[in-house]
């Protein structure tokens, strides 16, 4: 969760090349400080122990794993937890040599306990703040039947979730984020509004002034449309986590801080979020949501908050990159302000037709005296900004 997330992949056989060519699917077995066949929670977290049924992982030609449900397996940054997520593109770099799983040539993994009952999450690095992590290795076990291909495969260009490399690719068509305002023209494709074209007898509809005024007021029609067009403010379906987060400060307008794993806002700092919308989302509705659970509900994330106030979200005309600063971020048009933001709430910010195949940049700023700094993460409970598809 999620920020939330670098993709991951596995395979089996005497050589990585042979496995990738045959697309074999296998179970994965842990040995060392913790041992057992990897199983899964319903949300795709991979676990050692806990009595979970053995999971099945398929290695693709790029060295990425998907599970039997077609979810891309990723390493969530910065904790590097190995989990499989709906809508995620697999993390590349995995291979199986002599039955041993490696990531970028390294066979060393870590198991960190989630409870005192012998149940562990899997990481490529020891989890921050956990002193009971143990070193393990992963091996290819019994062959198994794979499932469907990940539905988000079209978004593979953005899969190098080491996110830092994605913005440069997407910034070539920086102005393409503007079409994200045009999605309104695709509303007729949405179920609720299909009835309009189906009422030709009422010729007065096309002539109604309200429809003609909508293009002239892009931001305003979004609020009224939300009640009937919003996607759920959760991650229980297709969604995208930010592939780049850049905190920019008006106090240091020319400084380009580069990528961050945290969303940070205060009196002079705003955060920019890049979302790479898959082509497969074409014709669907996308909602920008902000999830803000209570501290006690977070497993691998945390936040600090002080003062009181809200969050103002804007859509930017220019796609952000690691080199973006306050001065160079360009024009960002406000889409919604959430007043009195408090933990334990989920907020739908704006809904519209998905800008399929494009990178969309949103800006989040604080209002009032609010100061918030959190680690973007889609592990339970998810926290931060996401684009939900429905």
C-alpha cells in the first residue's frame, strides 16, 4: 500500500532463461530463519506460516511474477514487502537459477513477523522498525497452474516502480494531461447518462443551456456529478498508486527535491502525485481518492499530523518529474478542498472518465494550519492518494 508498490516476479527451472521461455508456474518455499511454502491473504499479501493455502506464482518473460488471480507481484517501496496487487504491473528482476529465486542476482530475502504465531511477511530488505526480521532464501517448489494475466499489463511501461524512471518517459507528452479534462465528453458512455441519448423525442435536451455551459466551467461540473459517478473510496478493485511523489516548497521555489515515498503538506509545502492510467481503463470512471486511516490501523506505515485544517487538491496541466520544483510545476487548477481532515476517514476528491494511456498529475496542499507527513502505503490499512477505477 499501494505508495504502494515495486512489482515482483518468480519462476522455476534449471535456468532463468528456460523458465521465462516456458512461462512455468510454481509454488515458492522459504528456508532459513523462517520456513514454509508461501501462501496469501485475500488482499494479495504473501505470507510464510499462518496456515494459508500454498499460492502459485508465474514468472513472465520480463522477470516479473503474477499470482494465480492474475495480480502483479510487487515490492512495495520503500519497505520492499513482496505482495501481489490488483492493477499492479509485476516488478521485474526476478529469476530462478538452480531452483533458487533471486532478485537482481541476489538470493537473500527477509521474513519479518506480523504476529507472535509464526506468521511472516516477505521482504528484500529488513522492514524498517522491526528488529525480529530473519534472513531467508526462496526456492522454486512444486509446479502449479497459473491464472489469468494481470489486467493492468498495458501499464507495464510504468512498472519500473522504482518510479523514478517513469516520469521522464511520461513527460514527453506533458500536455496530454489536459485531455483529462475532456473526459467529460465520454460521460455518455457511463451507465447513468446513457439515458440522455435514448430520449430523442425530448429534443429540448440538446438545447438545454446547462450542457452547453459545462465545457466553459471544467472544474465545477465535477462536484455535482460525484454522488452518482464516484468509485468507492477504497482499494477493493482496480486502482493505481502514484508512480512519483514530489514535495515542492514555496519557501525554496527553485529547488527540485526529487522523488519521495512520503506525501507531505504544510504552510509552504505541497506534494505532486503522478498516476499512470492504463489503456485498459478506457471507457471507465476514475476517482481520485484520499485514504486516511487511524494510526492504530496501520501495519507498515505511519504519519505525523499537527494543527487543524484541510487538504486542497488540484489537477496540474504539466506532468511532474524528478526535476520539478515549485517554480516549474506550472498551472494546477483546484478540483476540491476537503475541510477538517482527520484520521479514520476516506475521501473521494474528483471523479471523471479515465484518462486512459496518459499520466495525470495532481497536487495536494494544506489549508488552515494543517501539517501532515505520511508514508504512502497500500498495505493494511492503505493510506494516501490513489486513482480508483470502476
